[in-house]
């Protein structure tokens, strides 16, 4: 087991360089930084003490390289957005309250000022937000509306007589709910509200609203309540906000995409109200990416602890009666941990590719509306599958450690509690998968209109074949692998890397094509559109999952193919095989029903998963060492106990 200063397993180091990705220097720097605030959760702290400690940790981060990385140079930052998100991901190995509090302050509140504001806001507020001299909150979600942001009830009405915006909560359903920072620390909130100018609503915009004075007292017209104890994230001070005719200067409107001029006239560079709304939200996509990254880090922490425990804990004896069996030698234990370990590798590499894509789009190295839309869909889908994976994996790891895993001192209780909400904030996962699926269907909308059924089927096949090749992480590399696997199916396909990718792509293609045909029945009849869509919702969600399976696999395959030759790459390739086979095993009913596998081939998949688990068992310690999590970040009681046996 590697510590931050111990000799390294050379194979683990080879793999770590692949997992660390483009921002490896950021990761290595933070691992070696004694001031990086990755303290374990405050198990014995009261609520107020925990919140105070979390705020203190965020003050340690204020103004650091990865905080300033979120802001372009012209706004006083470094523009290293990829490094900034990577830094927040690394916080996910420690106290997740710190990660979330920092994400709200620097990513959401600071990000709203940076991305939705203009020079006047940057000059007045941005550096104070990044230095934590101005604690802030991000007030979007309402009691009555969460995922449906376009229907928020809070209003920001322009008063031409005073040239002010009047922020108002018209009903209890308009209460801003679960707002991080609101209960204790925030002095200003980035409030999302319906902007009303001259009696006309222009949709949701963001306004900076002071909510506390410097003595911590609520501002006139602002009602603040504490959400109180939660299932997890005890260090984050979630609160509720209500506004009763609160007046702020017109200039507090974050006006990059919509402004009110001196004459009281609303203007926007984007004419379409819907497009303007989605453009505004799209600029804040990094919050969703960060949540997925933090969940992945938490899952890797859980796996590291559980695998190391499994390598030391014994249970029952071998037939010779002289030696007890290490529990990771049991196939059942291997099956609990190793396929999840393989999926964690896949998701980590997909996350690296997503962060790189986000960085390049943000700094202008890659442009175009379609590219931004693709990024938003991929971020939504990866956040959903990664946070669900974290919830499942942490529970499996807890069970794999028996009673020891139930003890708070061994981290699983906090990992479970703190990450549970990740599946429903920054976008409910089910809603996010619907967003992914709708994006997959976009190309059908115009083309289906003039086609009969047979024509539509042929079009769908052509369109999806093209999209599978063109819209990939690995680009020409993936295209070459798929082309080399042409004509293979079943067992033959799954033994070849290109065949594996094609196998996943085929499932995505079939599900998407058949979904498009079902939804086409709604036509232009609005009265039927909801029921047709609702009746196909299970199909839609499964298509989105299949799409993300393919995207994640492409990231893994690309990383393996681009890795330097050597034992690290060879071991990484075997982990990729386990990820592929265990995913196919999970969906083998679909593959059987649709003739992609015979009954004997489906049984062969199960057997191959068993073989791969047993082949990877001797390398389990190397594989978790390759995550590069310093031991001091994962201090647990049970590992200390086992070391003394």
C-alpha cells in the first residue's frame, strides 16, 4: 500500500499516469501538499462545529491555484478550468462537505458571477468571491420546482420609478430550498428568478441579492431558515430563502445574456427565450461535471479501503487446516468488488475525457453550438451513471467489510451519507438521462417527417451508423477498431477490442432507433405527445444508459490504446475486458432477447467474468494503489487493527 512518500509499485505507477490524465501535475501537487484540506469527516463534531470547520477549510482553499483556475485571465484568474475541476475532484477523497461547500462558493456562486455577469460584476464581486471575502450562495431550486428551472416562481420585477429590481417570492412554493451556504455563512445569493420588465416576462435570469449584512443579520425582506440536520454533508449549511419585495439596484442583474438599459428596455443578444435560457444554464455545466467527479473519487476511496481489507481479513480455513482463507480469495468476494473496480476505472477515464472537452470548449480551442450541446448531454449522462455507481459501490464495499464497515471510524457511513444526495442534486439523475436521450433523438425530428415507415427505418440505420463512428471520444482510433471488427458477433466480438465497442454501439443503435419509431406516432398532435412520451419513458431511459455505456467504454478503450507499452498497459487492458464482460453480463437478457447472444454464449459471458476476476485477484492491491490516494487521506480504524494482527 502506497503512502505519499513510500516506494511505489512500478506497475501501479504506470497505470496511475494513465488514470491521472491531462492534469496529472495538479493531482500530484495536491497529493504532496500538506495544507490541502482533505481531513476525514468530523465524526464527533456538533453541527455548528462541523460547519465552522468546513468554512475554515474553504478559507484554506480561497485564492489557491485551482480556485483561480475557474476564472479566465481577463477576470483575474489563470483560465485552467480543467485543473480547477480536477482539484475539486481530489477533495472528494476527503471530507465531502468541504468539496461541496467549496463547489458552491467558488464553482456555483463565483461561476455565476464569472459566466453570467459582465465587467461591472467581475470588478465589484468576483475576486471577493474567489478569496471568500464574500461568502455566497446559489439560489436556484425552489420548494415547488427543482429540475423544471424554467417554471421557477420567484420574480425579479423592474421598477422604472426607482430603477431597481424587486425580488419577490409569490407563494410558499417559491421558497428557495436546500441552498448551500444560506443557513449560516452566505452574505449574498445568486438568485434565479423570472425577469419582468415593462409587464412582460423574459424568462429566468440571475440577480445578485444581498441576504445578510456584515454582522450576519438577515437583510430587510429576506427570511432565512435552516434546513437543519441532514442525512449527510453535515458541514454544509443548507438553508431556505424567502423574499418579500426585496429591492436591489438594476445593475445587480447578471447581464451577459439579458440586460435592462437606462431607458428601462430589455435587450438580449439571443432572441429566442428558450435558447437564451439553455445558453445561460450551459455556462454552468462544470457544477454537474464536478459532482460526478467527486462521486467517482468517493467510490474509489471506498474500493481502496474494501480491497485492502479483503487482502488482510481471513475467514475459514483451507482444507489443510493450517491456513485461513483471505476473503478476497473467495470468488463471491471478487465478484462483489472487482467488476465495480473495473467500472470505476472506466468512469474515471471517461471523466478525464469530459473535463478535457469542457476545458477546450471553454478556452475556445473547440467551438460550435453542437459541440456545447454534446458536452452538456455527456456531462448530464456521466453525472447520472457515476453517482449511481458511487451509491451502489459504497454500499457493496460496506457489506464487503462486514461489521467493521458499519463503524463510523471506517468511513463508509460518511461516504454513503454524503454521496447519497449526489444522485438528485445538480440535476435529478432520471431527468438527466431523459436529457441525454432527447439529445440522441434530435437528428430524427426533421428527417422523419417526410418518410414512410420503411424509409424511416433505413434512415435510422444509416444515421446511427454514422453517429456511432463520428461522435466518439477516440475519433479515428475508435473508427479503426470498429472497422476491424466488422462481421463479428457473440463470443468472437467480445474477444476483440473493436468488437466490444461495436457490441455496445449495436445495443445503443437498436434502442435509439426503436425509441424514435415509437415516439414518431405522436406526430404533431400535442394532445397525444405526452402520453406517447410517457408510455415510452422506460425505453428512453434504457437508450440513454446504453449510450453512456458506449461513451464510457470508448474513453476506456482510447486510454488503453494510447497508453505506453508495458505491464501497466497489459493489466489495464484486462481491467477493460472485465468492465466489458461484466456490463454485457448485466444486460445479457437484452442480448438474448434480441439475438445478439445465444444461450450458450450468455453462459460463456458469466464464465469469462469469473475467469477475469480470478486473473485480476493477484493484482488487486496494485489496482487500488494506482488510484494514487495517499494513505493519510484514508485513515481507518479497521486497517490499523488488521496491521496489528
